[in-house]
C-alpha cells in the first residue's frame, strides 16, 4: 500500500517535469525562430552587398583594362606628327569601343590630349545600379576609371600604305619576310583584307596597324597588331616635286666599263645592263618617260642622290643579278628621299619593281604615292641601309625576299622627312 502510493506520487512528479521541460523547449524554439527572423535580413543584406561589391570590382577591372589599352594605342597615334588631335581622339574611342565590345557597352569615355606633356588621358564611366544594395536604399553608382599613357623613347614609320580602300594595301605572299627594325607598318585601307599575310610569310615590326582588317592565311605577325586604326595622312603630301627641265640625255644605255653619271633629265629612261659599273655623282636625277633599269650583273652606286620619276613610263626596274647600293639626297628639294614618284603621273598599272639579287643599300625614303612597289627577289633587300622608309599606295612583298627596313637615323647624313621620325614608344604613367 505504501509502495503503490509512492509509485503514484513518483508518476505525478515525472509528468509535471515532462510538461515543464516541454514548455521550456517550445519557448526556446520560438525565441530562436524569432531571433533568426530578425537576423535573416541582415545576413541576406551582407551577402547581397558582398555580391554587389564583387560585381563592382569586376566592372572596374574590365573598364580599367579597356582604358589602359585605349590610352596606349592612342598615344602611339599621337607620336605621328601629322596626326591631328581629332584623329588621336578618334583612335582612343575606337580602341575603347573594341576593348568593351560584348561587355560594358554602355560605358562612356573621353580622351584628353596634352601635346606638351606628350600624353593621352582616357577616362571611362559607367552608371551602374547595384542589384542587392538597391533594396537598402543605395542608388545608381558610377564606376569610374582613368589611364594616362605618355611618349617615351623612339619609334618610327617604316611602311605606310596610302590606299584608302580595296584589299592588299600591304601584302606578303609566297614565303616573303619583312623585318621592320624598331619601326611600324601601317595600312590606310578600310577593307577587311587591308593587310594580307599568307603562304608562310612573316612580318616583324613594333606595330602592325590597319585601318581595316588583317587577313592572315598562313602568315606570322611578330608585332602588336591593331585593326580599326585611323588612317594616317600622307606625311609627304606637301613635298614639292623637283623642276623638270628639257632633256639632258635621251634613252641612255650603259652596257660595260666603269661610268660616272651626272645629275640631269634622263628622257626615255636610263638602262644599266650586262657588266656595266655606274657611279652616280651627287644630285637629282629625273627619270622621264622610261624605266630606271638595272639588270644582268650590272652595278650602280651613289651617295647623296635622289631619283624623281615622271611621265607614263618613269619607273624602277631592278632585276636579275644586279647590285644596287644607293643613298638618298642629303640636301635640296629631294632631301631625305631616295626615290620620288611624280604624284601627278598616271597611276594606271604603275608598278615599281625591286627584284635584283643584291639590292642591299637603299638608304632614305621611297615615296610612291600613287603607285605599287613590288619587292620579289629571293634575296635580302635593304639589309645594309642605315634606314629605309616606304610610303606607297600599295606595298607587295612576295616570292621569298627578306626586306629589311632599318631605322638607325644617326648612322647616315640622309635626313628623315617630317612625319616619319616619331617618338611613339609609350608607357602607362598612372
């Protein structure tokens, strides 16, 4: 009896403890839920802000990379003295658009040019609305970056193709090679094949810049390649042609022996052939209505000489096993030029051809504004020149030559025309 009463009392006590424990647990869970409900928005806000910050950082990095590229590329355009501020600004915007293509295309950029400091500053801004921070009262956040590139050191123009449209402003075919040492190659054509590289051809330059496209079909470009470059104005467009007087010589042919030729007007052209050795005395040689032809095993040499081509047939033709060692005019109307093709002459099928096996010295500027220069010997060309710059409507290199365009201006007395020498190596300064 006593035992049953004790058991009954124990059961009542256990039930009471169970009910108290249950109430406590229910109360604790409720408090936890309430507390979690209060903390959750803060946690979600923190996560959302972190995601927004990550997105902001990625946008900033993308804009900065595009601004850096645009500043560097447009500063190179600044180095070309014939380029106006509007051309440089257009270049900056083109490069910026290209850098942002497919991402951040709503960004707005500006370019500020400081010619005294030799710098271009590109600033980019994109108005961006954070997704998560917007719910806690944040408004549109501008993402801003800037990049400044300044000129440092020297770089130059080695090739400038002036054709404004059509393919192959600059072309290399059939195992052709070009070494533009310390200088750049530019093509003004807006065609998608403005620069054409094919057939195991190679080009080495500080920059390969096309106003249109670069079509590569088996070639190799060891250069900083850029498309959509603003066309470069002809830096020699204002160069006056030398005066053409009456004929000094008519259809001159030199076939043997050693000859010393004098400046003058060579009507009907000048032909040096067979085993002839010709030395040109300093001055200006006008080649009118005929070829300046050097062939067979003939040799021509001259320093401080300039050749001006006029008339329908005034053209260069160096061929076969001939040797050509010529250095351009140091003074006078042809100063800085080695070959100058009359801008007023007919441009129909006007082709100047360097095909000689030993055309090693071509120091100075080759200026053929309305003509094609074809370089096609299976040999080195221009490799012993202090500097060679080519400005032509088209430049075609093919059939295995190695055209070497040096830019050692200090190694010669032949001056460098304005617009060819430049200071276009650039560095980011902030």
